C-alpha cells in the first residue's frame, strides 16, 4: 500500500521541473520563493470565504476599538452634565412603580375571583341537576 502524505505536503507540480530546468535562471533566494509558491496548493473557495470572514471580523474589531474611545468620552461628559435626579422625581418614579404593581395585582385577583365564580356556578348546576332514573315505570 503506498504511503499517503497530507495534502499540504504534496507539491502541485514535480520538484524536478522547478529545481533542475530553471535553477540556473534564479538566485538561491528566488529559487526558495519559487519552490514555496509551487509547493503550496491554492486555497479552496471555502477557505478563501473563511479568510474573508476572518478579515472582516478583524476589521470590525479594530473599528469597535476606535469607536469605543469617543463613546466613553461622550458618556463621561454626559454624566458630568446631567445633574443627579431630584428627590421629588425619584419619589414620583417610586409611586408610579407601586401604582402599576397594584393595577397588575388587581387584574390578577379579579381574574382569579372570576375563575372561582365560574367554577362555583358550574358546580351548583351539576349538583342541582336531576339524575336520570335507570328503571322508569
């Protein structure tokens, strides 16, 4: 059984083409570059797609860092400009919260009472219903 090499190590064209036939035309450094270019396989469409996705994500991360700096500056300036809420506005907010809570609780209790009334009505009808006699004369 022939030995299998990983796809990254399999050259795209035979090494003899790059080293013997054109070796006299290039310097050793250029030969290394040429050998590297020839040995590496082109990336698949999926790999190129993933490379683009990664590059876009990296670019967005850099842009986020650049945009966060002025944002933090503006937020700090806004906190300095906004006075602390006065005591009366805080009391009004708390009162509104309590009122809404009471309204929701009232609705919940009304629904529970209505459900109990419906149950009592149906139970009363069931108890007052005449039972059929099995042996009628």
